[in-house]
C-alpha cells in the first residue's frame, strides 16, 4: 500500500505486518511468529478504518497469518 499518511508504526519491521492492495482487496500479511500483532493498538483500529474505506469503494480487507484467514469487517471488535 502506497500511502504517505500511514504512520511509522506500520513499517513492517515494527508492525510485523505487510499491507498491499490487489484490485478491490486490501491484503494484510501478518508474521506468523507474531500472530496477535494485528489485534494491538494502533493496528486494529487502523484496520477497521481501512476496512470501512475499502467497503465504501466496493472492496474488502483480508488478513492472512499462517494458515488463518480473517476478513476484517468494519465495526467488529478484535477477536481475543
């Protein structure tokens, strides 16, 4: 994802995630050695915002971590 407004916290070495767009899909790849990284602040709230923005333009946000695949839905709380 090329967005200069994304905070430094989202740098892959810090966030343990890689984010990119593929057509209507915003994809988040989570380092399987840090499977809960996406549930932490500020990441989950940013994912919610991005999911809502993607949905508004007809897209969606999918998160991959190892063998797990999660569709991030706007307004849904982070799983435990």
